[in-house]
């Protein structure tokens, strides 16, 4: 049996971060960290720097900082909260279009155009009405 040399494995900081995020056990108490807990102390929190999961109580007991070797970050976020900023728009931020019409009037115009087109589709064409008249005449002739 031929043995092949396998390439060396390089572990990067990204690999370590991903491994920490995949850890479902709290590094302080070694118990599983569950997402849906009723008890406030056992709610999961995540280190803002490395992404390691903790129980909130365990985070506080560890001195209010991350217990991962070399991290020592003192900020966390609650599990499930968005880490990215959320775009917030106030009503006053909405500006009318350049021609002075509000967006709602344009919407009303589009809806009216759509209604008109649907009505045209429902209205039978001249050819369709002629064909229907011929069918009716044939039915009347057959019934006599």
C-alpha cells in the first residue's frame, strides 16, 4: 500500500473564530447553550469580538469578559440580535418626487392604469362577440 504525503494543515484566525461560533457549550460551565430559554440568567450571549457563546450569568461570573485565551473582550451582544446596523427611516425623510407629486399619487395612477387594462381584457372583442352570436344562432336553430 502506497502512502501519500498529505499537505500541512494551516489553522488561521478565521478557522478559530468559526470553531468558537460552532461551539454550543458554554466555556465557563460546559453546559449546552440553548437559544430558547425562559430563565433570564441562562439566555445566550455572544462575545462581540470572537463570537463565542456564553450563558449571561457565566459571562458575568467570568469577570464580564471573554474567557477565550487571547480574546479578553469585555463587550457582548444577546444571541439573535442583529450585529449590523438597522436602517431606520422616519416619515419626514420621505421626500415628494421632483415634479411635486407624492409617491401615493403615482401609485394611484398605476393602479388606475392596471384597472383599465384588466377591464379591456374582460370586455369581449368584436370577433369574440360575432363568434358568440353565431353560436347562439346555431343553438336556436337546433332547438326549433
